[in-house]
């Protein structure tokens, strides 16, 4: 149907495993999967394999949180940039 919010577990240092239906969060981009922060699986067999691997993995939550911060840091500021463009456009229109 579009997926649950898989970003929430990342904030707590947990790497989620998601299915192929995450169109509601497509705005995050496939880079988050490529980065290894999120694992995408195609079906229940891949899910079981992914869960078994994750259970055996010894990943520190603080390390995951740092990876999340590093991933999102260069992607911050979009709202501020768009707002500034709107303000600049309004100033141009106001001068006309």
C-alpha cells in the first residue's frame, strides 16, 4: 500500500528491513538502501534471511545513529532553500 515509516527505527539505531512497497517514502531516495542503512527485500524468503542475518550481526546502535546523521547531514536545508526562493520571487514580483 505504500509502506510504513522506516526512518523511525533508524533514529534509535536500528536498521529496518523493508519490502518492495515503500512508495510513500520514495522521497527519501534509493540511496538509503544503497548506503546499507535500510535493507530492501523482495519477499518473505528474503525477509527471513535478512532477519536471521540481522540477529547475528553485532552492530552498535550508536554507530548506526552516526551513520544516519552522516547520511542526512548533506541532505538538510531543502525547506530553507525553497522558502528563500519563494521570498526572492515575491520580492521580484513586488518590485514590478
